[in-house]
C-alpha cells in the first residue's frame, strides 16, 4: 500500500522544518560545502514528496472524472 497524500505532506513539512535551521546556518557560512550538501539532499527529498503528492492528486482527479 502506498502512503497517502497526507503522509507525503507531513513528511514534506518535517523536511522543511529540518531544512530551515540548516539554511540559516548556511547563510552565515556560505563556504560550508557539507552544509550545502545536506540542504541539497533535503531539497531533493522535498521535491520527491511534492511529486508524489501531485501524482496522487492527478490520480484522484482522473478517477473522479472517469466515474462521472
């Protein structure tokens, strides 16, 4: 069973919460490449969650129009 859009949304919000303090530190130390890499990994995970949410939304709208 695949996670629902609500699960993806919650995961995305958790990732954003982790990203915010890292980005604040990065603004103070823009030469910190390890920190930049950590932020990049989180950004990629956020994008993946967003993609899953969009797919589910599209699937739901396709299912609702096909039932009509």
